[in-house]
C-alpha cells in the first residue's frame, strides 16, 4: 500500500547570494525546501551542460504536468502531485544526470536502466545526448497519473 503524503509549497527558499558547494559528480548542495524557487536554485547551481539539461527537464515536466509540486531533499529535486506523492526526481552523477521514476516498472515503454528497488527505473542523460523529449514527456505524464511515493 502506498501512503499518501500531502505536498505543500512554502515560501521561497533560496541560496541567498551564496554559491552552493558542488558535491561529487557536480551535484549542488542546496538547502532543502518546498516549491519552485528552491528547485530553480538547484538548477541554477548545476555546472555546465548539466545546467542545460536541468533546465530542459524542468521545462518538460512543467509543460507535461502544469500543476506539479516541487521540492528539494538530499540535494535532489523531486516532482509530485498534491495528495498523490512524488513520482520523479533527478540527480547529478559525474558523467550523467540520473532521472528516477519511482513507479518506473509501470511505465510503457519501461525506462531502460534497472534499479535495486523493484519498482524504480532510471533514465540516464549523458553530455551531448539529445534526449527524446516525446518519450520523456510520455513517461512523465504516465508517472504523474500513478500513485507516488511518500518520501518525506
């Protein structure tokens, strides 16, 4: 059974002029928070090509699910639906960005990268990749209509 978690945006949470520390893999260390502002802080702190991909991912998610809720926890942006839980997150690894679909095994086609967790699947985006926006938006739409995870 999936526990439902209320998602609620809060006031803007920002870096307040400080440049965030980059953790291993170029993942920015940003304060946890809820709402678009903290996710935009995370994306703005992404180095180089990862910033371009982060902006594109966020734009595709927003276009596909305009009512999406956003948060950052554990230096990772999460996307979810109010009352339904979180369906997606992404994280910087040294050579790629890992997009996590928490109910990925329910998506069609199933995202290509397996996880140790039985329902999770990943989509990796490497530097120079032209990711298939149509395929990605299809996964995002499907994922947003499934019960999400109550992660926090």
